[in-house]
């Protein structure tokens, strides 16, 4: 069977099914938040602009920020995961020196 053999009703149903599946996908707010996506990923732009030493300080400040505020937010697990993401990035930074 080829795509040309599919009837209109089957095609419409396939479209509806895929829209439902896409709507169920939740964005990854820790590893790839939608509001930071662009032609260049935001974290790469920051690393380029602040330089090597500045990047380590930037990562450390975000670790402290998310660790500090997680207790006061409803999304506290998400903030702890963000803290963990920045800590992992800092470890990777030092491993690559």
C-alpha cells in the first residue's frame, strides 16, 4: 500500500490522531525550555558572550538561584532539576578544562 491508496477518511483520521498525540507532549522545561530556543540555543550564546571564566560563574549563580528558591515555589521539583542541570553543566565544564 502506498500513500496514494489511502482514502480521504483515513487521511483525516490519521491527522486527528497525530494532533491528539502532539497535544499530549509536554515541553521539557528543564533541558529544553521552549522560551530559550532559537537559531542559537540561549545557553550557547551566554557561554560565548561571558567567556570561559564568566560561564563557570554564571552556572554557579544559577545553581544557587534554583537551590535557594525551590522551597518557595509550587514547581519545586522542577527547580531542583534545573539546579541539577546547571550542576551537571558545571561538572562538564571543569572536566573539559
